[in-house]
């Protein structure tokens, strides 16, 4: 079979999350095995479950233990591991990260890692040898992306990620940053230059811009995603800085900013804008619609805009389909003639939860 066809079949199985069939394909032949292994080992998720003690007594991190054994037997598989996600069971000191002996050995093998995801980890609760293993992993020249979720003492983690010489993307989620730096912080002579910064539900201190510059160069960001479901106002100093540097091209916000908070016209390099919390479908939200039209017409430098609309509906009595007519009205307004592309993602409420209705991609 043609190698291109093999790759197509395996990529399709990967897209539909059919790992069982991928495992079977890895046993077909040498050609199928190599391509299957490349996909199967591209993403590794190490986590803890107390139920595994029933089958593997005495082993606190069975996934780490088994993966380390596999890589000892077949070391060529290490080059396929591109993304590693490590998830702790909690903030306690007796976490599996400290008690699983195979973890430092495993981390030292990952020479081709591109992305690292750390979830629910408290740095000061890690033993010294585990801290050293993570420092070595973060210093890998291949690592370009780090995601921190629910990790405490974040300035310490910022100091750690600044050790990644080729770091380009940093994501921080469900966290808070204290205004004061730790006593042992150090200023790097040449901090890594970020291309993408993602902040999800993470309130920023007033001195964030000046403080983060101690660890990372954020003056050349081309993408900023700031989804704080309290307010985006804490990102205003950062937006002002990026307006001066002239590199920011893509911005994603949770709601429509008020001109009194920050005028996006001060970022002349901005070309793509996403707003993910626009509510329509009820009469009292008409002012929000008018605000949306006025807001977009006031940023002539933007060419591509994505709007995620929350169409509030009383399910199952019915969906307020007039929201679609209102979207049509928006598409025909002459005030948006400067736009080249418009994308609408419509989410409907059902039982108190949001259900996305995608794709809805009208284009101009």
C-alpha cells in the first residue's frame, strides 16, 4: 500500500479517537507500526487514580511506571512524544509526583518534547529531585509551549518557564497571580520571547506588565487570548504596551470592551478579533447588539472578526429563532464594510448549559 494512503488512514483514525484500531494497525507491518506509533505516542497524559492501587499495589504512578518501562525496551519511541500532560491528584505533599520512583527517569528521556501541560501542581510541595527533573525538562531546547492550570505560586512557575530557551507559547488557566515577587526571583539577561500568551480566568495584578518582564519578553506578542469571566480591565496595561510595540495581530476577549476602559484603535497592528460572550435573543439585550455594531465599526484596522453569540432560549419550549434574523441584520450593515471575514458561533442554552451550534460562517 502507498505510504501516503497509510498516513491518510491513520490520521483519520486519530481524528476520530479510535485508539483501539490504531493499536491493531501498529501490528500489521513495519510501515504501519512506525506510523501508528508516531500517532499513539504523540500525546501522553500522566495522571493518578486511587482505583489503580487495586490492580497495581505499591505503585503510585502506574502510567509513569509503565511508560518508562516501554521506553526502556523501545527507546526509539521517545522521539514520537510531542505533548506531555502531568496531572496531580491534589495539592497535598503526598502526591504521586513525589512517590513514584520512575518519574525522574521518564522525564529525562523526553528529548523531543514540544509542549508541556502541568495541572494542579504546587511547586513547593515537590521534593528536590522532582524539582530538578522539571527544571531539566523545561530547559529542553525543543520545548516551545507550556500550559499551567490550577498551579499555585505562579511567579515561581514563571521563573521556571523562563528557563525554556525557545518558549513561544504560554497558557495560564484558573489561577491568580500575587502582586509581589518571591524573594528568590532572578532577572534573566535575555528572557525568552513569547509569540502567544493565553490567560483563562486568571486575574492579573496591576503590576503584571512590569513584573512578568522580569521573566519573559512579552513585547513581541502576536496573539493575546484573555478570557477572564470577571473583567478584562486588568489586561488594559498589557494592551497599552502591545499597542506601542506594534506586533499584536490577534486578540480574543470575553466581552466587548468599553471605550472608557481601552480604545482598541490604539493597537494599529490588530487584524483579528474574537469576542466570545455576546448575548442576543431577548429584547432587553438590544442595547448589547447596538453596542456591538458601534464597537466593530470603530476599529477600522480589524479585517477578521469572530463573534460567539449566546442565544438565550427557554428549552424545550422553543428557541428564539429571531436571533438568526438579527445576525442577518448585522451582516448587511454598511458600518462593517471594512471587514473581510465575519464568523458567528452561536451557543444555545439547554438545561442551564451552553450547547455550541457550529459552524455558522457567513463571510463578506
